[in-house]
């Protein structure tokens, strides 16, 4: 039975469980071979012998087995290691990582209460007081979410809550957890780098023999992490930031029009052709080694995963599950120092929005404003803006699959939607370049496009060149995606649905990616 869990196979699962039931009680089977199988799955994943997709398949077997055994259990029987409340913090719509935690924890013996996305502290406090969980798990993707975890920890402390807190998310680090979140919370705070690491922490906390040592070691580690590292004071004044030498264009490409374009339902099959396999199969599903190479080598793991994803994509197309929408517009624009001015297309001198961008303090001293003609030139330049989405109703359908025990399908659906939005952005950017008069050369491959080997630049708020996520509000005021394609901004300036992408598009041949360190 443990082997079935590890291999992720349901072949003869019910028949074999029926035979084992003749000799063992349901709870003995769950706490024995089934949990042993999941423990082995955790060990293999930690050793890089299993990928995320395989862990989910193992969880599917566990779910199917428990579902079969539950009717045979006494009502008083319980297979739970403890209760955990999960939430994506206030202002954050990203839940693909939290959903993975939900699935893995639930199928390793924990009773999960999942509050979903954009959870305000008040809701979290009320739920904790009602459910009386053994721990709480907070998730969030971006830097703003990490700051929200600090505020949430403060609110929980004020409410008298002291249960262990597990935190995780792409922008979170062990150091930030130790120096910012932990000091605001009177209970222990654990940083989990991924779902399986979180499970290991939860298992230690659930074991009376390991709990005290886990809390003590975590606290000792956080004291070291939270200790500030002294930086030498040179006493020298900060050098004046130089401006990059970007040559202004003698002739600016003029867009075909300055109208707002709304695409209510783009062809999803064309978008699928622009999916980035490195992101879909590597980042989200955990496949290591490159999909194309593994398929050529007839790698069994890659072949099966590719088959499952292709099948899901066919279902998406057949059932019209995914709606792909976009809104885009070319705007007259000029630079003004480190700012970009967006003008009304009907009244050329009226400024609609002003975006202020940071400049590199070292290196080339780049700023996004460098890629436009300055206001002082007396000539008009142009920038394209767009918002695309592939996310309507995806989260709800993913949760339906999850509740039905189709864990890989649930996770893969969210991954396909998120990467489809990125693919749509790539596709629309290509069309914008063609509309602008500099169509890609025929020799430019899709891989070249993924590596941005085209003319110009596409950037999004919250990323290195334009880190100020609050500027999303200005972009939204210019395009009005709320009423045009159903994409809204959260309090944290993140887009909902999650599978959405916004961007600014520059045409300058010298425009290129760069990072700005706001801390120096």
C-alpha cells in the first residue's frame, strides 16, 4: 500500500484496501502504510528524486484511499495530526502556492481550514478563535505581501493569539521572517521555503517529542538571522547619479492609432502556442532538465507529465474553460527627468498621468525615462500599455478539482492559466511591434522572443526596472481594464484574477532590461 502512494498509482487500490480491511482497522491503515508512503514521498522530494507533479499524484492516491476508508471508520475515530488555518494575506490574490500547501498538508494527516485569498486580519482572528487550530499558515507572493504579514502578526498578537505561525512566499526570506515578522508576534514564527519544508515543520510541531526542540532551534536561528550586520561608514558623500547615454532617435515610429483596443475573447489555442515550457513544466510542475530534451530522450516522467498537461489543454479548449481578454492602447508620451508623461491623445498638451521611475545608482545609471524623447525636445514620443487576462473562473474551477481529489489537474490548471497570461502578453507584444512598424524578422524564433531578442522592451510594475507596484493604479486609470476586461486591482495593487499581466511597451532599439536597487 505504501508503494502505491509513493508511485502515485491507483491500480487495484480499492481492491487491495478491501483485503487489508479484513485484518486491520481503517485508522491503522491510514496511520500505518498510507502515512508511511507519504513520509517516503516527502523524503524523496527532499532528495530531488520526485517532482511537484509526482507529489500531487501521490496525494491523489492518499485522498482516494482515505475516501474509501472513511465510511468504515467509527465516528469517534480521527486520523488528524492537528488543525491548521491557511490564508493568503490581505491584498494578495496569488494562491497557487497556498493551494499546494493545502493539498500536501491535508493528505499528510492535517485538518485544513482554507480561508482563500485577500484575507483580512479580522477574518483570520475570528476563524482562529472559532476553529482553535494548532497552527496558522500565511502565504503571499510579492514584497508588499511580506509587509502585510508583519501587520497581520501584530494584529494576531493584539488579539492574544500565540499559536505557531508558518509563513511562505516568493518574496519572503528567512532573514525577513526573523527580523521583521517574528518580533511582532508572541508565538513562534517559522519560515517555510516551500510546501514540503512547511510539512516538515508542521510534522515536528505535531509531534510532542519534537515540538519543544523545533521551537527552540528556530528561535536560536532567528536570533542570529535578526542580528544586523554592521556596514562600514566611509563618510564620503553619495555620488551624483549619472544619466545613461541613450541616443535619442531622429525618427520616432508612429503607431497606427491612439484608440483604446478591447479584445473580448482571443483564440486560446494560439496563446497555447506561446506557452513557455521552462516556466510551465519547470517552475510550476517541478520538471528538471528541460522538457524538449527529456521528450527527445523518451524520459518516462516527462512523457507522462506532458501527456497530462496536453490532455488538460485539450479539455480547456473543448469546454471553453479559459477566456482570454485584453485591452491595449498607444499613448503620446515624453520623458521629464526621471519621469514619463502620458498625454491625452485628443488634447496633445494635457497630461493624463505622470509616472516617476527610479534610476540606477551604479552601472549604466539607467532609468526607463531614458528610452523616450524628452519634453524639452519639442517632439512627441509614444508608449504602449496593455492588460491581458486568462484567469476568469480559473480559481473556482481549480478548487473544484482539488475538492474532487484531482490534485495534479487542480494545480496544473492554475499553472496553465498563469503561464497563458504570460504567453498572451508575449503574443500581444509581438502584434504591437508589428502595428508600430517594426515587425519581427522571420528568423526570430519563439525562444528568441522568450529571451527578449526583439526591438524594444516590455516591463511590468513590481519588477526590477519599475518596482513601484502602486503605479498599477495609474495604468488602470489609463486603460480601465475593470470595465473593459474584468480585471481589478486589490488593496495591495495586485491584479485579480491572478492570471493577468499588465505592461508598458517601449520601442527604442537600445531599450533593455536592468535592475534598480532602491536600497543603494
